[in-house]
C-alpha cells in the first residue's frame, strides 16, 4: 500500500468561524475600492500600510510566542486568516515572507538576540524580508550557490550576486544563503545562512528586474565586499543546507500555492452569470471540484503543521497540483469565453485575464519548479 | 483514521488481498459468481457496515464505509460489495428489514402500485445474481424481489454484470425516506468515487513497484527521470481522489453532502483519465495483455468514471448551482461547508 504520503482530513475547528467573519468584514471595507486586477496580484501585491493594519489586528505572527510579538494562536486560526486574505486578493506581499518563513526560521535557528530585535517588528507589519537563495548559476541546483562569505575580523565579507530576489527593493532584511567553505567533493557542505540588513549594509546594490509584464518586483542583489557581522549568522556555520530545506517546507506549505488565480475564477463566474450555458457550467463545476479538493489537501498540510509533523512531501504534492490548477485557469477561461485579455483598460474579467495570462508561467517556477517538486515526490515514492 | 478504523482497514484489506486472486477475477469475468467470497463478506458484516447495530449491522459511519469501499476498489473485488453497502444503508434509512441473499441497487423507469414494482431498470450491477433490488420511486424506498424478473444480461467495460431487468408486478416493500430524489445516483456516485480512490491507490503502488522491477538500458526504468515525473503525477492524482472521497464521506455526518459528493466524483473522474494513461505507459506492452492484471483496475476506472453520472454530468450541475449562487458567493459557500 502507498505509505509515501498521507493526507488525513482536517476539519477547521468551529472556533475559527468568528475570526473568519472578522477578517472578511475587515477586508470588505479595506478592499472595497480596489479593482479586481489589483486584487488578482494577492500575495505578489505589496502595501506596507495594509501590512501595518494587519499587524495591528494581530493577523501577522499569529502562532508565534507572545515574547516575540506573536499571538500564540493555533495554526488553524492562522490558516483561516491566510485563506481569507488570498481569496479576497489582499495586498499582503510586504509582510508575507517574514510571516511565512523568515520569522519561523529565526525562531528555529536564530539567536535570542536576533529574535528579540527583529520578530516583534515583523509581527507589527513593519519589517519585511526577502529570500536570497537563487543566483545566476544556481537556480534549481541551489547547492551550487557561489556567493561567498569569507571570514574576516568580527564578521564576514560577502561577494557575489543573488537573483530573482522578490521584494528586495522594499525589504529590510534578506536571509541569504552564502558559501562559507568550498568543498569540491560535497557542495551541500559549507553553506551558511545570514541575516543581511539591506537598509544599512554598505556594498550592496539592488537592481529591479522588470518581468515580462513590465512590473518590477524581483531584483538582482549584488554584494561587493559587503560586511556582515558575526552576530548576523543564522544557525550554524556550514548548516545552511539543512536549514534551507526546513525553510522551503514553510515556503511551500501554504494556501497561496493554489489560490493565486482565484480572482480569475470569480470573474469567470461573473461573466457566466450573464451568458449561461452548459459548457460554461461544466467548466466551472470542474474548477470548483479541483478548488475544493486542493483546499482539503492544503488543510491537511496545515493539520500536520499544527501537530508538529513535517509535511514537506505533502506540501510538494499540493504545490504541484496547485500550480496546475492555477495555470489551467486562464487557459480554461480563454477556451471557454474567447475574450481577449487586456492591459490597463477593459472589464475586470479582461484585465484579470491579462494579468494572469502573463503571470502564470512563474507559478511552477517560484518556490521550486514543477520538475524539482516531482523529483521530491518521486523520492518519497522510493524511486530515487 | 482512529484505532477501530485501522483494524477495519487491516482486516478488510487482508481478507480481500487473500481471496481476490487473479483466478477469481478472471473466472468472475467469465461469468462465474464468487459465491464463497460473497458469503465470507456477508458473514464478516462488511455489506452491513452502515446498518445500525440495533438492526444487526456494524453501526459504522460513512468514513468507515469508505474504508470498505476503497478496499473493494483497490483489490478489484468482482462482486457487488459497494452496491450492497449502499442498498443496506438505504434500507436501514427507510426502516425496511434487509432480506438474505445478494442485494443490488436499480435505477430505471419503475412504478410502484399496490405494493408491486413494475418497469425496466437498466445496467443493474449483478442484476442476474441479485435476489432483491433496491430502488427509489417517488419519495419511497422500494425493496423488490427479483424472483420473476426477466434478465437481459450485459456487462460494462470491466466485464462486471450490468443487466437490464424487466419487472412485472414484482413483490415489493416500500417506505418513505427523507432523501433527495436523485439519492440513488448521488450515493451511487459516492460509492464509486470511493472505489475509484482505492483503485487509483492500487495503480500508483503497482506502477511504482513495476518501475522498480523492470530493467532497461541496464537500470530499473524507475531510475529514468521521465518515468519518475510521470509516477509523481500518478501518485498525486491518487492522493487527491482519496481525500476528495474522504471529504465527501465525512461531510455526510453533517447532513447534506451533495456538493462534496459531486466534487469527489468529478475529481475521481479527472484523476482516472490521467492515472490510467500513466499506469499503462509505464507498464509497456505487458500491461496491455490480459495476462497481466493491471487492466482489472484500469478497465474498472474507465467504467466507474461514467457510472452514476460521469464527471461531466456532475460538473454541469455543480457549475450551474455555483453560477446561480453568484460569483461573490463562491468563497463564502466553499468555506461554510
Ligand atoms: C516570480 C519569481 C519570483 C522568484 N522569487 C525568488 C526569491 O524571492 N528568492 C529566490 O531565491 N529565488 C526566487 N525565484 C527564483 C526561483 O526559485 C527559480 O526560478 C527556480 O528555483 C528555478 O531556477 P531557474 O529559474 O534558474 O531555472 P533552472 O533551474 O535553470 O531550470 C530551468 C528548467 O530546467 C528544469 N530543471 C533544472 N534542473 C533540473 C533537474 N535536475 N531535473 C529536471 N529538470 C530540471 C527546471 O525544472 C526548469 O524547467 C523567483 C522566481 C520567479 C519566477
């Protein structure tokens, strides 16, 4: 029998209902005037003011200890808030990474001083993070990281280039994966994670990169003799590979991995309300079936996280299936309705389609490509 | 799964793994009724998993039934276990005592008059074998004797009996039930979705195992990345179907689960098309032979995905309801279920 991965049903506790209603009411007011095409960006959209409001509501760092500014709530409370934000298309990008992975990473591997200094600000929605993993020659092959951190008096001198760093232009900190030691026999050894203060460190140049739609939300980050003090090392020197693997489990486990095209689904239904017809109904019915199933799988992962289990494999499954669903959406919309996508003008549907048609290729790249995820799943199946 | 469910899963899977041999399936496909296995399933109470204890059943929930139904699919048990589980549940819901002998469910143009059932039921699973059939006529659940029914035998692609039964004034008992008009199709779709989840688990396990055994170019084909990627897809499709079926079963304890059942049947249908294709591709020619057992599962999936409403049929009604509720109601609806 298949024991490779397990998806146990996980029902949200009834106590989460009130919270859901609160979040929904808050978003209804906050987003009332935000156009659909802006909401379609969901967790790629960034709005520090909105993030601070989230912090004030206590909807960031929800599960963290109070001593770090957290709210000690359950993983399910957090899940409900996340899925409501995503489904409504809230601009959560600024604080998303800190809340999802950098904060939890510091909680697990950071020093007490790092936690005290940074986490409460993350919780307030004031301090933002970016992920410094990819490089020009190190994409899927993350262990090929070349950016070097060489030991010097009191710290490390960093040289190299990080690439595709989402939000580096607005973030306060990067968690960077650098090479502190080169062992040609073992490229997974000698990697170390660092907290990099992007606002004050000299020798860092951040250049925005325009994506195919003309938007600049990811960057090239060049380090030239940038000095990072000893107390900014995260975890253990040389332990970066294990730490980054744990971090990727956080990165891949959330509902954003299947809800990125949800706003288009809503706009498709709005179009079909006018048109009717069996074909459109069938398409929507199928999409609903996939949506509901993915939500159950995603909840199951949340349940594992709540129990302190490691759902890395299950998260890869949801991310792979989720990306297919998200990428299928504009294709289905196009085949069904045949309406030309637009940019800058047009109906909500046309603009959302314009945005997502151009954006969906990234959904099976960011956070680990489809092929890499399937490789992880295949390993779980005992094939590698 | 709780502890009792683990015990149930172990025992039903153990029993079926031992009894449902290739020979047994083949002889069933040649028209031989597996009497001994049927008696054993009945003796073990597996057909009455959903019947309350007070009525001589196991008093199980739909989550328990899912375990039995998935096992029936996983081991491709060639008898109407799923149909009997459903029929017994319907009878219990209506408060009609279940008779002995093989039970099946019937859909068709049936009329009940003065305690007699008449009309034609098409594609009745194991109609030829069943002593009694359960049908929904109007708001009534009907248990009819199939003693005098005329049987036009037929089969589905999996060579499971799907017979046309013509009844003339068949002796029947009936009682009103508080179930939707399409309950037979709905719950039929649910039991099929569960069976499909089981069959898909089997396909994934079998295909991974084969890929680890079969050697070409000096290594197991499972070492080729192209094969690994396909197997990952197969396994994720099986997992999705499994949780969709579990979700539908779990939702029944809250009452109406028509929405979740439609979701499960659609998801199972989509997964079956992808998974059967991958399983056969990875098995090569050997999987295309009658001798190799792979097709016992794939042919069932090809039939089951269309039975009790294909994915397309359920998707259309689910889609119509969704559109009628309106775009902005989608998320509130999904999260309120
Ligand atoms: C919108 C967006 C935002 C991003 N944000 C960040 C960020 O904030 N921080 C960050 O560090 N990175 C970020 N990334 C980078 C992302 O993690 C990488 O794009 C990803 O890891 C793939 O690397 P690559 O682009 O170099 O592609 P490559 O690794 O060169 O892959 C190209 C193709 O080859 C395939 N391939 C590669 N290796 C194998 C293999 N072993 N087997 C089979 N196929 C293989 C890949 O699957 C892919 O199809 C972002 C990317 C995008 C698109």
